[in-house]
């Protein structure tokens, strides 16, 4: 619009001065009309506002994705750490259980072998070292006894 602080002009001092004033006034009027037209263009302003909002939404989407990715990495790191911790505890428990089983096995072996008469000790020790063949032989003997008992000879 017009500059109200400018002093009022009294008149032109000549035709050249008058032409310059007319050009200046035309240019000011052109700017004023453009400003008014811009304010009256509601559709254009709405499109510009919508474009601004789309840009902001896009920026927020990028920021949210970045934040979500970072949170996902943090959770993954914590889960990995917790998994390693659980795995370490399981390994320690496994070793402890194996040690206990070994010592219990040795104790039982000494009790069993110690309670067997001297002539049968080598046989019991061999059976403890090789349990599968011992079980197979025992099963065969049980089968022979059951069949002999079930079907006696006449």
C-alpha cells in the first residue's frame, strides 16, 4: 500500500518530474492490486497451505520412522544382551549339573563295586563300562527264563 510516512508532495517541477511521479504511483498501485488479488485468491492460498502441511507431514513421517528405527535397534540390543545373559546362566547351570552327575556317578560306582563280592567285581565293572551289551544279554537271559518257565518240556 502507500507509504504514509512519506511527506505529501506538493507538485511536479516539470514534465519529467511529473512522469516519474506517475510511474511511481502506477508501480505502487500495481503492487497494491497484486497484494489485494493475492488476498482474494482463497483457492491459491489454500493450495499453498496444503503444500506446506504436506511438507511438514512428510518431515514428521521421516522423523517418526527414524525414531522408531532407533527404538527398534535399542530393543534389539537389549534383547540380545538379555539372551546372552540367559545363555551364560544356562551354560553355568549345565556345567554345575554335569559336575554333580559325575561325582554322583563316581560315588554310586564305588558303592556298587564295593558292595559286590571280589570274584564278581570285574564282571560288574565291565557291565558298567558297556551298559548296552549288558542290557541285551540280560534281556536275552530273561527271555530264555520266561520261555522255559512258560513252556516246560514234557
